């Protein structure tokens, strides 16, 4: 049901009309807004800024859709921003399905689709550079910033702050489950935009959470959780290696029944586990255990997510990166630790980190309660076990030798757990910074660049001490641009009011695309087309412009050092000299001198590339030169846990080679190499390329997705838990329609019932029919399972708490399998 069809004809429609149209769309789909969603949307349609800080699973995405809908009713342009490209892409397709492909565009730096559309999905960095380039003249009237807690990210937080500073004409909707105290943002947004700013944060979590601390060994804890129906359990680790090791250690626990294992095998079907990690994953998932982390191939992560959504995985061992943009139904989150290594040191989790992870427990539509469990440290668990063995005898207890914490261990306890549970997320910290691209963008915009930059540097969210540092850094950049002849100061303002101007032409959207792509184009001209190594040298230029794949380069360095040590030993080099020589060993860097020299020359005339340093490396070239398959490369460099990272790099390299190199520079050898790389990526996991290609025709992609779902039917009743959810949703849809007195739709769903007569009798006794979280509770739904049909009774949530009215129904299992949905036949609407 396309939301665009509900747009009021009048673009000056009053807020009530806009609100009612959006509510009607939801009602026609059988949904009722939560009170906090209604409150948030009333503020949005009224033109106010909104800070939405409600729990995970409370429907922030629906509020975002309402905001975009409101912008369309006003015939203005709206931007949706997210922290990662994958989430932007996913949201693009979601919004295409909701608003139509002609109304939605996407800009991520890697891809630009329908960039003139009224709704744009983009990364925060894209919007930040638009704001810097155009300021209040930017064609941006509304901004929906999802996962706004990324404002506090050290390297990227500036991109979340700049739009707030530079787009006073826009209406802002800032959303996250973990914002902490937002008083500063509330005041600041109102001052800058002149709009009232509303905060909605006191929403009741649709699925309540229950917390516990365990002193039992982890496998015993898991066995108890499984026995008490608290699965699926997401076991949180803070390294990928620990997640996989834990999953393999849990193979001794009997996770699934024979029928459940058969259901897993049926869903897996002919799925190809093509790598070493894949073969290990195959054994795990068939046992009911999943693994999930960013280093996996996308197809493996999607398989785990799909099995979890079907209710077939009892335990998933993963990292703390699950949170953003992944829809996996988890009933219990189990923390294996409350400390993590953050790249510099081991420290305790922050409240925001804890709540982001814990918030994954209990998903609306799947669970009626969620559970958050924390394991005590291993040495504490062992000590408790030893003391329990000693019993109550004081002498025996004194003799127990208590195990000490490992060296460097950062201790946590039940008190730590309680503090984190009760703590509000920390206030977001400003991460503003100045770059070459920022200064060039401001100088190039019409108007007084000095005044604009002064305002940006003195009226941001930093304290005065840091502001002074930014001012000094900006002055240094500006002086270097003057000295290099890139900028000249004007004696009189030009016809656009500029007091300074650039002496070079910026490339179109110079900061919105891959920053070094123009450098690559210039460097291509340095190569000899007839050279035997031309194709590989072209690859090396492109690879030098890509982001460094840290895991791969580290593995290459380790391999290079091992080979160097072996050679030095063979040559009789003494230990001290070997250690000294090892400091000079690096991972392979083809064309290093040529590329670094060319970069320095190019940077003098194109200063915006100074924010991005060229980085010679060889991954694609290495594979090609060694004639390696993907599996060979993974095994050679021992990158089993980083298959996904390797594939993403290769896919990026393929896309860049395909798009950046002009056709007249592509020799037959180079074309062969590019085609090989594309096929290699596609054979390992085609999803990254399929998604990229789908962006060219999103309408066709949506149709193909629908066809794929229809072409792979499986018995909808095969998994009892998942089918129960379908039954529960089908019954509750009737409740919501009944509450809205949508008799026509009710009669279409259940024509053998006189809905109006039955509900009139109910509403004579009660003023309303509840549809909140309590109305969805398990106590109000009884299912009696029989071989060919299920008997169901959905009790009404009446305001008096009598619980005597309800809907009786039968679920036809055979018809459900045939139609791929829960086929419910209502037999009565009455008081028991």
C-alpha cells in the first residue's frame, strides 16, 4: 500500500489533515500508532524540530516515514541520513517501496541514484558537505538523522554536527535510543532554526526487559536459558575470534530437536558454503548455533539472520557490532564481559554502549519480554564453584585457593552491571574538526566566506579552548592556500559577494565522491600503454586510492616479516641485526615512489586531496599475480575471520576499476583483469555487486525481490514458533481493526461474523478496546494445537480488566501452507 497515494491534494494542507492522512495509511494497513509516535508526529506536522529518544523497537522508523510524508505534502526536500552505507542502501529500497522509486534518491559517495528526488537517503558526510558548500541556500528543508548518537564518534562526529550549524532553514528530526541528556541540543536547535524543538523520550518499551547476573559457568547459564524458553540468545563478545571459539565450544550442548534440525536443513537447502569459515558455519548452524560479526561474508550473515528470523537458531555468538541496521529477533542478550579493548586500552563499557547492545533483546512482533543477562568474570565463577564445593564448613572454605584475575584484567561485578543498567547514556560529546575540504567549500560558496567561516568556528558545539585550536588550524590551512596560489583575497566583493575566491575549479561534488578519484585519473597518464605491466600498474594506482583494509595489510606485513626473518637466518644474520632490519620491512607497495611523488605534485594544485593521503598497497594485484582464488588468498594470509572484509575490499576495487578508468585507457589485458575480478567477487558472494547493480533500476530490483520470495515457498507451518507469531499477528490485526471499528475490512477477513453487532455489544459495556503493549501479551492469547488445525482465543484488553470478551478462531494448517500465511477462520466474537 503506497503512502504516496495518501498525500493531500493541497500542498498548504493544515497539520491536522496531514496527520490524519498518515494515520489513515497506517490504519488501512491494520496498524495503530503508539502514543509516543502520535506525539512525535504531531510535532513534526506542526513544523517543529523533534528529538526522538525512545527505546529500540519502539517504531522510530515509522516516525521518520511520517516526517518524509509531511515534507512531500509541503512540496519541500527531505534528507534521511544514516551512519553506514549499507544502512543507507537498505533504507533507500524501503523508502522506494513506501513512496515509489521516482520520489526517492540516494547519495553515498560510491553511488548516486535519482539525486534530484524529493527524498534523499545519504550518509551523514554527504549532507555535511552539501551544508558546507551551500549553507542556508542548500535545497534541504528537512533532515531526519537516524542513529544520531554517532554525533559522538571521534572520527565521524563532525559530519553529524555540521548540518545543525549550517542549515538554519531546515526542520530537524534527530533519532536514537541512546542520546542521554539532550537539553543542549533542544536549546541550540531552537536558537539556530527559529523553530520550537520538542523532545519525546518517555516512551514505554513495547517489549519490557528483565535483567539478571549469573555466577554459573556460561554453558550452564545457556542450558538454563534454553530450558526456560528464553532463546534465541545472542552471546556478546568483543572480538570476532572469541565469538567463533565460543560457538565451537557450545557444540557439546544439545540445542535442537531432530525436527528442528530437519527444519534448519530444509531452509538451508542448496546454500553453498564455499570457504573454510563457511564449512565451519555449516556445522554450527545445523546444530542450532549461529555466528554473526562484521568480518563474515554478507551471504553468511544473511543466512544466520534468516535462520534467526525463522526461529531456528537457539544461540548466536557475535560481536557488539550487531546493533545498527540488522533485524535479528533476539529474546535474550548475554554479556560475556563488561569490558572491551577500544584500540588503545581495555576499559569498562560505557552506558551508551551497554544500552545499545542490551536494547537488542526482545523484539516487537516476536517476543512479549526480553532478557539481559551478564556473566560474572571467569575467575569469579570458578571461585564460587570451589566455595560451593567446600560447603558451609568454615575450615574447608578457608582452605579454598581463590583464583586470581588475569594480568591486566579490568574488573567488573554485579555492582558494575547494576550501575550500567540504571545509568542514562552519557551526554554526547562534540567532535567538530576542520579540514581542507571544509575551508575550500566555504570559500567557494557565494557571500562573505570570512564571516561564514568565523561563525562556523566560533558558534559550534566546542568549548572555547578547542575553538581556539580550530581557529589556529584554519588560519594555517588558509595561509598555505594563499601561498600556493589556490586562493586569492579580493580587494572588492565580486558579483556574488565573495571576498576571496579559488583560482582553481573544484570538481563537481568534489567532496561527495571518492576523494582521490581525480588524482587517479591524472596518475593514469603517467603510465605507458604499451608497457607489459600496464594493466597491473593501473590496478596499483586504483588500489592506492582505496581505503586501507587493515586486517589484510597486517596479515601481509606479518607474512613479509616471517619471510624476511627466514631469509636473514639463512644468510647468517645475527639476532640484533635481524631485529633492526625488521623495522624496515613493510607490506608490499607497488609503484610507491611514483605514486607518492605524483601525489605531492597533484596536491599542490588540488589542495582538497590533502585530507586523504594516497596509500600504495597490493591486494587485487597480489591475488592476480599469484593466481590465487579467494579461498587461496584467505588461507595464505590466514584471514578466515576477515572473509567479509576481504570481499568488500575486492568489490570496492572492482567497482572503482570499472567506473574510474576511461574506456580509451582499457587494454585487452586490463579488461580481462577487471572481468576476472568481477567474476571472482560474484562467485564468492554476489550480493555486494547485485545491490550495486540494483541501484540502477530500483523498481525492477523490488519486483525481483518479490519474485524471489514467491519462487521459494516453504511450508509456513514448518517452524512452530515462527508460525505462532504469524497467528498472533493475524489475530491482533483483527483486534486493531475492531478497535478502529473498520467493519468493511473485518468482514472481508471474516465474512461469517456480524462484526458490527458483536462490537456494538462490546462497546455498550466499554468505552475502548486496548491495542497497546499489554493487549499483545501472551496472557491474552490462547492457542490449542491440534494435528490439522489450531484453536485460538484472542481476549480483548478492556479498560475494566474483566477480560471476558474476545475473538475465537480456527487456524487451517493445510491452507496456511498453501497460501504462505496464517489462514484464520473466525468462529465468534463474544463474551465467554
